[in-house]
C-alpha cells in the first residue's frame, strides 16, 4: 500500500481531493492533500512560487512521510517538480496529472497560449486585493475546464474555487536539478482535458514528453475529473503511482 | 429540454438522422432534420452553397424555431456556420460534429488533403447529370468512413447515399461574421473518424481549434456513427448541446 | 471465417500470441503464429531482415495458406510489408498493430527517436554472443512498454523475452514494391502505446499515414496488450482484419 500526497492546481485547495482520498483510503492506501500556501478562501494571497513549494516540503517533513507518491495536478505539476528538487529521498514516484512540467528558466505563464497569457495579465491588473490575484471566468470554467459536468454541477464546483495568487505564475523556475533526478515519473492524461487547448499548446504530449522516460496512463474526462469522476481518477492515480 | 436541428453531411440526407432523433425524443427533446437543398435522391443537384444554407434558414424561420441547438456534421459544419450568420438570435448553441469549420475566404475543398481534392475534381468532371456531382467510391466509404460497421452494414448504408452536388464544395465562403459571433460552440469528436486523415489534415484539433472558446466532447466511433451507433451519438450530442 | 497469420515484434516469439490465438479460434477463425528466424530462446541470432521475412514466406507457402489476414506487431510491421512484396496473391489484408511501416530505402533504426537509436547501438556493441543482439532494459519495459500490467505481470512477461538480433534493425529495406500493392490495409492503434513516444515520433498517425487508404481501429492499451488484454486485442484484430 502506498502513501499519496496530492497537490491541487490553481483556484483549488486541498479539500477538492476529498472524494479521491476517500477512494484511495478504501483501497487501503494513505492519502494527504495539503493546501498550498496562499490558496483557499480567506488567506493572505501574498505568496510566490517558492512559498507554495515550501508549504508542501514542510508538510511532508513535519509528518515525516517517506516513500511518497507525489501527485500534482495542473499548476501543481510545477510544485511537485520543485518539491522533488528539495526532498528527493522522500519520494517514490512523481505523478503529473494534466500538469505543467515547466521548462528550466521559464515561468508558468510562459507555458500557456498567448491569448490566455494576455487574459491572465489583464485579470491580475484588475484585481483589488493587497496581492494581485486572478479568478477564472465562469464561461471558460464551464466549457473548457468542466465540460463533463451538468451546468448545476459546474456552478457548485465553481463556488468552491478561490482567487489564485498571480505571483507564482510569473516567477521564473530554475528546475535544472529536477531534470537530473532519476525518481520514476508518470503522466496521467484525461483525454478530454482542454484547459490547455489540444495541439500545439496541449498537455499531452507537450508536457509529458518533457519527463523523458515516464509512464503514460490515460482516462476519459475533463480537467476537473476531481469533481466529475473522482473514483475513476483515484483508480488511475493508483495505476500511475504503483511500482 | 432542448430543440435540436440536425444538419447532415455530404452524400446524406435528413433521413439518416432518424435513429438519433428517436433517441433525442425519447429523452424528451425536440429534434428536426431537414434535408439540404440539392441533397437526397431524385432532386435537382444544381445548387450552390448558399442554396443549402438558405434551405436551413427557411426551415427554422418557417417553423419559427427559437433557442435552437444547431448541429452540423462534416460538410454540415460549413452550413451551420453560415446559418449562424443569418439567424444568430434563433440559436442557443452550435455543435460541430466532426465538421468543417471553414477558414474565412476559402472554399470547402481548400480544407481537404491534396489527394482528396484531386480525386473530387476528377469525379466531378466525370459526372454526367446536368450539374456536376461526386459519388464517394465504396472502398473509401467502407474503410475510411464506416470502418466500425460490418461489410453488410456498410453496404446497406451506402445504398442510402446519393451523389453530392459539387458546386457547394468550391464556393468561396466569406464567414467573417461567423468568427465574430458569441453563440456558444461545441465540437463533438469521434475518436476513430478518419474521413479526414488524422494529423496535419485531421478534424481535431485542426477544425475544433478554429472555434476559439468551445466545449470539446469525444466519443468512440467512425465518421458514420450516425449509422453504427446512433444512440451513443445522440447522448453525446446532448452533452455537447446542453447549457 | 478468416485465416490469421500473426507476426510478433522484437524480443518476442510466436508463443506470445497463444492467448490471442485461443480467442480467435474460439470465434471460429484459424490462427498461426510462426516464430521469426533468429528469434526466441536458444537459437542462432545471426540473421538479417531478409531471413526473418523468408521464414514467414516459407511458413505460409509450406502450409499452403491463402486468403491470409497477415498481422504484424511493432517490428513485425516491417516483416509483413516485405512478405506482402513476396507473396501478395496469398494475402487478403494486412493489419499493422502499432507496427513499423518503414519508408522505402531506410532501415528500421532510422524510424526511431535519436535517444533510442543511440541506446540500441550501445546495447548492441556491448552484446557478447556471436551475433550482435540487444536486450530491452527492464525499466523501459515496465514503464513504457507494459505500463498497464502490475509489476509482477510485467516481470513475468519480461521473463518470456529474448535478446533481439541487431542486424535486422540496421538492414536497409527497399520496399518500393510494397508501396505499389493494392492489398487492403488496416492499422490497429493501442491508444496508450508509448513504445514509440507520442508526438513527432509516435506510431499514429506517423506510421499509419504511410499506408495511404487504410482502415483505422483503436483500442485502449499499451504496446503489450498481447500480455495484458489478449482477448480485447483479438477482438480488435478481427475488426481490423474483416472485409
């Protein structure tokens, strides 16, 4: 039985993993889903990318977790790549679920299509808190992120989102060490995930191919299978995360 | 419950949608499947692209349909894009099912691979009616369009096809207005559809990406799921067409 | 009912097809799975590509098989393309299952990514038999070839592999005649097959598109569905191989 640490993506917090954790635990595994620094409702959004990374490192070290299967979703991919640089000896495998595998020396926002980049900069400029944040517009959420939900489910899930701190998107990530690590890696691809548009800018094989030798697992579903099909997601995380 | 208007592709007529309509109606929806001008057996094939468009506009206006989910298959994609320019206020969503999303200022035949373009021009030159038409050669139909049928099913479906008027293939389509419309759009992709060859000339993401913000739905099946799996097709049209 | 001749890929021998054959025979078909020259345990590995081809030609001619559906997996694709040049009149259809469709005048090793090419040359240089051979490293097998097995299944299947003669990989294949044959062709694609990395170097549509007019069939599974899902594989070979 394995120990999973599940890292959410932008606009989410750790609570979104609950149905996945329930399934993993039912299968006999241990699962944790910490919330990244600056994420969730009613918290200080003045964080940078490294603060997010450090919050996961601290969680794993404080709980003294070892042989961890570290799973990152979407933005969370950039987090687990950096966590792997910090505490490689505690990790058994990295699982990137439709996740960013950032190129060394680039920021996250360099990895998305120009029209999204522009939109995110505009949303950040309009944000009115102490720190710049961005909120995902609902029409984009409904049709591009969670198209496999009913409108009502899409609305309910949207209510659970919170504004995303912008600084982690624009921080340059070194990641030289990540690309030298020999920790086994998997990429889990939901075949209808259009949060990055299929093709030139898509998740797969653009992000997956950067992992070098890795295991590919695919399942049907949108970017938000965490809401729309958490049991199948959990089962495929197991296929991606096992030895 | 929604109102669907289903627009067939080349060589087909509205009757091919009957099993899909039966399923949609069983689910409580209303469904219509008009035959495009110049399509079907024993009709005058002297039509251009605009005649096809106008026949759908007339159908929707005559029946006074509103809040229409307008679905176009294959060639039908070029029709619904133009219909949307004419009567946008009557449409709730456009669904392109493995359908052409033509570039502005191009004709349909500009969107297909050179070897098909050549073959279609040759077939049109050989046609012997008053108007130039093309018929799909059976070997292409069987292996490339309807490979998920038995040979007998493929033959039976072929019997229902009729020669396609050629003029609509070569008419230049302006479509400037289409690309400015904000009607919600979906692309339904059958993952084994090889009517356009996968890759550089494929349906997805080549055609789908032209829609800009849109919802992607995928299902297994060939270009002719209308014959080989109409119930699953209907169910996915609902997923593509709902709010 | 059809007659199938099933040609294995590198590191395999004919015995790997046994569960597929059992299923095909249960469906009423006839199935044969000869082992290529120089393949399997305890045989002379001093063979070239043509020896492998000739061993299949001899098998089909000796058994006087006609109307054969000839199936090639992986490396076996390069074999069936050459067999088709030698005895076209005995073949009813060619089925390439995630298989090489080599370009004329190239060798097999020209069709794989540079990092694999380099690795295979290094493994061949290190081999210590009379003939140069290569063995697939287990980590590559486990994560890239057979990721849909458990670790134990992956290990058990690995035990059935044997070193692959290297000469057939580097022999130049003419194949001019193959590209002029009108034998019907199918490509069966396992959607999680990463033995060739998805994208620029992938099986599909890179290899499939070289077939020209062909039938595409897809199923879920890794490169080694022969071990992990032989019944579904057999059923899809039937869909690919029927008229």
